C-alpha cells in the first residue's frame, strides 16, 4: 500500500514531499512501514489542547490531575491566597517570615499505544480495511506523543504474535514499534486462522503488566474479538492511567448495502440474504448502535475517552 498522490515509495519517505505529508488517509488493504514512517511529518491539527512547559525528563504536558501535585519545586515567601497547608515551618521559623512550598502539577506520562491487528479487522468496504485504519491511527498517536517529548511504547495484537515495546523517548523506538505493526498487518489474509480467545485475553493482560500506573494508554481496535476480555481489562487500566478507546468500524457494519440479494461466507460456510428486508435492516443497525453504546458507557463509567473512527473518514488526524 502506498500514499495515493505519490508515484514512488521513495518520495513518501521524503519529509519534503508535501503530497505524502498532507494526504488525507492511507488507503487499500495493507500498509507498509514507509507509510507509517512518513506519518511523522504529517502536519498536526491546528487545534492545540496541550500546555507546554520547560523541563528535561518529565513529559511536555501539564497533568490534568488537580491538587498540589507531586513534584516539589521551591520555597518562597507566603502570599495571600496560598494554601496554609503548604507553609514550610522550618524556613518560616528560621527567617521569621512565613514561607510556603511550591509544587509542580507536572508529571511524566509515558504513552502506550495498543494496536489491534487481529483477524476481525481484516475487513473493509470503503477506502481501506479496518486494519489499515487502526495502523494509521496508532502510528499518528505514537508520532504525536513523541513530538510532545513523551516516552512511547506499545503492543501489536496480531493473530500469531503480540510484539511488545517498552516506552522509549526515541525515533528508533517508535520505528521498531511501527515495523512490527506493518509486519503484523501484512500477515493478515482471508485464510488466516481466527485468534484463540484465551490467547487474546493473555495478550491484553500484558498491557496491565507493562503499564501499572501513570501511563497514557491508547487502545485501538474494533473490540469484536475478545469483547468480554476488553470489558474486563478497561476498568483495571483506567483506574491508574489516562485511557482512550478508539473504535475502528466500517460503514458496512453500521448499515446493510442497498436492497439486493447477497451471498456471504466466512471461508467455510456460505449464507444468502436479501438486504431489502426492513426488519433485518433495523436489527442490523440496532446491533451496531448497541455495541457502540456499550463501549461509550464503559468509557463513561471509568473516566476513559472514547473515539469512533470509520474507515472512510479522516478522524485519525484529530487525535491528541
């Protein structure tokens, strides 16, 4: 798969290639590493929601947590309105003037990007497959986090393997994550075996071990494989981390195609149906909405962010 506006792969790797950098979305059935690397130079959205600050080791954004923070900054003279609980009594007694401690509300939040590349994402009816949309969104999230000076790591939930990358503050670290992402993406095919639910659950448990607390975690999936496993892991991850769920879906999953007779297969069995049946169309659309509402409710109950991305939209550019 390549960027549509470019005629050669080498041009897509060039940071000066405006066509590659500004292309709306990646398209097609598969993604190449060069596609994901080129996303580093894509222009960020004009809307900026983050607060930058000076520092070396901590992240480049102020924590959303309220209170006095956890990082001591300095001691200064007490000023009207300061919290009396922050008075530094020993300095106050020594200098005979009230002094208060100042805390920073800044803390490092390493970013962990979890990208699903299991068999249920090997589907799409417009522009690209869900697996490609998930790969693009994951790469965008990783590059954006690195641009904010965060440490970035991740997992790729493949059918056969789950490559794990510990958070690092380096381009090479992100590139290695994206190389595994491209490899797992290209391993998908219609003949690939469905992932064992037990293996999928074990892979999700690895996220908890890798990100115990104070992480920014982005889960990118269609949440169809191992649905119960996702419901189990989200509360535990959200309890001590900043969590975002990104649901990847295709328009054909939301509504049946125009009224005609269709034949479908899962590779071993074949079924026929007529999409003009009103009751069938309603039940099909309701099923999609119910899954969507269930995920929204799960996120709302655990203070997690929820983002819905369709294979034919450009929402991936609006993240972070």
